[in-house]
C-alpha cells in the first residue's frame, strides 16, 4: 500500500460518503504488513449535513457545553464504530470525504474527552498523497537556525478583488491592522531569522524568493479555494494584476513548477473552505504542495468567524522556532491552546495536512 505508519500505535482512518452509506477504512501496522479493515454502515448524508450545520455555528463553537451536545451525534456516527481501533493509539491520520472536511475531528468526543486529548490528530487528502508527502523532504539539510517568511495583508489588485467578490459570496478583505499584529507576534520567536512581507511588499516575486530560503512559510493573505477548478485555487498577493508572474494570484497550478526548502506552510485564511464542492480542491492543493517540496500544510477552517487562531498559531511558531519537528510542534500547540480555551473556537480552527505521523 506504500503507507509508512511510523509506529505500531499509528492509525489511518479514511471515509467515503454516499447518500445512504458510510464506508470507513482503517489501516494499522500488522505483523505481516498493513492491517486493513473496512466497515460499511447505513447512513443518511442529509441528516449528517444538518448536524454539521448546527454544530459549526460560531455561537456553538465558542461554547464547550453546547459543542459537546451538538457534536455528540456526529462523533457517534464517525468514531463510535471504530472506537476499538483507536484504543491504545498515540496518533491518527484522518482522510475525510466531501462534507466531512468541515468537521474538526480533533474536537469530537471519544470516551468522554476530545480526540486531541488522547492522541495526535492529523489529516491527509488521500492515501496516495500521504505517500508523496512523506517523500517530499528529500535529502534536504537541517539548518542550525530556523527561518520563517511571513506574508500578510497584501495590497490586492483590483482585478483580483473583483474576482474574489464574484467567486465568494460576502467576501471581505481581511482587517489589515489585526492581521499585521497577529503576524508580528507569530514572527517574534524567530528573531532576526524572520522576514515579514506586508502590504505592497507581499508580492509573488517575494514569495518565490522565500521558497528556497525559509524553513517555515506563513501566508496571512486571502486564499481562494475552488472546487470547480482546483488548480486555479490561489493565494492572493500584491501585484500588478496583469502579468502572469506578478498578477497577484499564486495559483495552485503554479506550485508544480516550483521548489521549496520549507518544512511547513500555514494558510491562515479559511474563509473560502465553506463553499460548495470545495472539498474537491483539497487533494489538488496537497499534491501541489508536496510537489513543491512542502510536506505539511496547516490550513485554517471555515467558518472563519467561528474560530480565533491567535493562540494556536503563536504556540505553533514558538515551537517551530526552537527546531521542533512540525508534527510535534502542532501537537504541542493544540495542547497549549486547549489549556487556554475549553471551546473548539480557541484551539480547533486549523488542521495539519500532510505527513502528520512523522516526528
């Protein structure tokens, strides 16, 4: 199967959703190879969609008790039947399907506590992408000082602004002062090894230059995910708006032509991930990232007004700056944010996609 499960305590969980059935495939390390088990249960997609809609309201996400109440049926559907397979594990990688991408699995309750309290939770977009991501680091050399390139609050070309407004109902440009404040805090642990590009300096050219020099990329810029045309999903940056190499659209299709030294990239804008069909873009984004050479992505969740990632991202960067491996740094960041916030709004607003089982 080509999946490196890293340890005997790792588990991969893949879901497939139809209108009336739910297929759950779990993969663990067995004595003679992968231990694969499949479970098909009757399922009403419409019922789950309604449960997700109710649970993913900002007011619910910010209330621990209300979240527990409304997410309980979701947890029962998705985790209840495989509770035995999760027992004794220290990490799991979840491969969602369709509307399941909206769910913060790490915040679902299992055995009376959030899944994230029991084990390390990561995500993958497909089993094939997991294999590609695991090999994305190649033979790169570890550098003595961790460097970061952070892009924030770009001046958006007018043509791109119009495109965003048409593609995403109710889209609004991020608040520049708050974005810059949060980005400055995220950069602080790296000291002189951090470079912040903001406003007119947050260009495609600057980002391409950073790909080979930075260990960590942080993109506090608008991201437009497109389910209809996944390869045209894009990070919005400053630019002229009319030249392909500097048009303000760093499209996913362009990632395949680049190379990067970065170990992880943060996509801090999750506002477009609630659009219809956007789950179809997730695999293309992950494949493009791994092809670029970036094996792990941290991608913010939707609804963007339902989460505050300030504490989560600050703790993540603090750990990364010390040289902690991204998967371990993410686990510690989730734990630190959970210590401050009981409700998912304060700690489950982003997910680690990639070779999450690796140290």
